[in-house]
């Protein structure tokens, strides 16, 4: 009789462990799926906000098209240097060759980010997003570049908004 009790206890324990293992695996898969969908939604919201910001700023600067070319260019430089949201997001005004003519952080001026969205924004004449390594700081960022177009239709530079993804990644990880 004690032998049958051992078999029943062993079978019961194996069944319990197998069932709990499957439930744990399903719970883990569901948790990962929810986290992944949250991450995608969060990054899409960030990208959308930055695209809107870049397009609005380019349009705002475009309204100064009645200025001389030099005054217009100086207005763009001043806009980059006086950007109020320096703590959360960086603004760079890039010349037509992709070098930072001015930036909300002084140490970035004169540097070359070299990310692909800069040339794409000039080619497409619109705001283009990028997520990856920044060419200046070598950290993971989300950036949106939008061309600044002078009144005669000439692109004189690119406004580039840059946000480090570290805080967003941490927020997603802790959720």
C-alpha cells in the first residue's frame, strides 16, 4: 500500500510541475507581448510628437522667408541656440552638408551627426525619423530631421530634433 501511495504522490507532483511550467511559460509570453506592444506604442507616440515638432518649426521658420538670405540663416541659427526645451530634447540646425551650424547644446555645434535621416529629409523635403546610434554622442537616440526651406524653394539647412532613448527604454523596462 505504501508503494502505491508513493506512485500517486510522484505522479501528482509531476502533473503539478508540468501544469505550473506551462502556466508560467504562458504568463511569461503574455507579459513579454504586452511589454513589446507598450514599447511600440510609446516609440510611435514619441516619433509622432517629434515629427510634428520638426514640421511645425520648419513651417514657423519658413514664415520668415521675406528676410534676406543671410538674415534668414541667422534667424535659424538663433532659433537653434535659444531652444527652450534643452533638458529633454536637443535641437540642432544643420547646414546643407549635415554639420551642426548651431545647437541647443553648445558642445554639439560644428559636429557631424552623419545619420541617414538627414539626407532623406532633404531628398523628400519633409520630416524623417531615425532610431539608432547618434554619430556625435555615440548613444542610442530617436531623431527627426526636417528641411528648412527658404522663400525661393531652396533648402538652406535641416532642423534636427534629438532625444536620447535611455529614459524611454527605462520606462518601458520598468513597466
